[in-house]
C-alpha cells in the first residue's frame, strides 16, 4: 500500500451511527467498497439505507470478518469493550486496518486488535454530525485528528492518506494528548451549543422573537472575530469595565434563572481576566469587575 494513495479497500462499518455512516459514504465516494455495516435501531437502519444504499446489515463480528478496512464508529465508552469482545472472538486478522472514530481514545484502545496483527488507527473528524447526507459534503474540508503508533511512520502515512481521501485535512495528534485534545473540543463545541440555547431561551422568556434570527449575525460575527483575532475580539460590558451594567445583568439573570446567573458569573470572570491579559481592560477596572462578579449582584 502506498503512502500517497491507499489501495481500493473493502470497508466494514460498525456501526451505522451518525459518524460511521457518513465516514463510510465518504470512503465509498473515494472508490472504496463498503461491504457491510451494522445497526439495530430504526434510525441506524434508515441511515444505512440513505448513506450506504445496498450495503447489507450484519452483526459486528461479521462486518469485521468481511472487510480489510474496519471502521469502529461507536460511543467513547463502548469502544474498549467492543474491541476486547471482537478480539476475544477471533474477529480480527493480520493485515487489516482497524480505525476508530472516537476523539477521547488513541490507538491504545485498539491494543487487543493490534495483538492480532492489524494496523490500528484513530481518525477523529473534528465536526458535529447529524447523520444526514449533507454531512458527507461537510466532511470535505474539515480536519481529522490522526493518531497512530508513535514510532510507525508508515502507519501515520496510511492514516493521513485515508483522511485525504475523505476530502478532509489530517492533523497529527500524539497518543498522550488525546484526552486533553478531546476535552478542549468538547468544551468548545458542546458548550457553545449550551451557551447559544441559553441566550435564545432567555430572549424568548423576555418576549423577544424571533430570537434565533436576532442573534445569528451577532454570534456568527463573534465566532469569526475570535478565530481571526483571539482575545482582541472581546467586546461588551465586561471587557469595557462597565461595572453598573454587569451588576444589572447579574440581578436580572438571577431573577430569571439562578443557574444561568451563576454560569454568567463564571464566564464573565474568565472574560475579565482574558481582557485584562490582552490589554483591553486596565488592572483597576478588572479588579472592580471581578469584585462584582465574586460578590453579590
């Protein structure tokens, strides 16, 4: 197998979840042959039919046996037990490429499979998935965290080539930093959703409608600005040192939703420290803001 372009492979996808079905479809579009997938839930069966048409549904061990590129696209906590079970059942064979898509794990989770002579790879698409056909297009152009055995340069190259065939950009993630890498991504992506929903629901509680349309340009601009300019993109009353406004925010949020008020307090304190470190907020103004945030509204 060349490092620049993997040979055409038979692909087995365990299972046809939001990630697995999309990754399988992307490799099928690149010329690989998806020969089997697994799925039990009604949603998985529908997803397989839409994204992997004509691909038979099989039990996981049968999927593994049918393929020379095995994709284990299962939840983080399920992965280690699945690998151990498949290995104990003798499902893996020498020469297979076994890939998992978990962000939280590196290739260590595939050690039981590697003991059977497979090439272990961790390929984590840095994208949120809906499991619909449009995800295949979104996968092209996103980044994929690649982890292989540290001293096996050929394995790293195979992983990178498989990512390029998806149309994505490979980024090497060393085994030892995978947990922190995943924590950072989850903090950004998952908590961004929570933050936006808190914003929208608070506006709706106040009778402001349509809230999503109101905030979409603001939030889109904020995301674009921070990715371009870092902490220099900070704006608003905390970054300006408007103590009276911050006090009002805390009072109003505490009346509307005490839990949300505490979230605001914690994030605003981090914002004040970032603004101060970036030179946007003077040391004295930062102390005043933090005194309000760490005291009573």
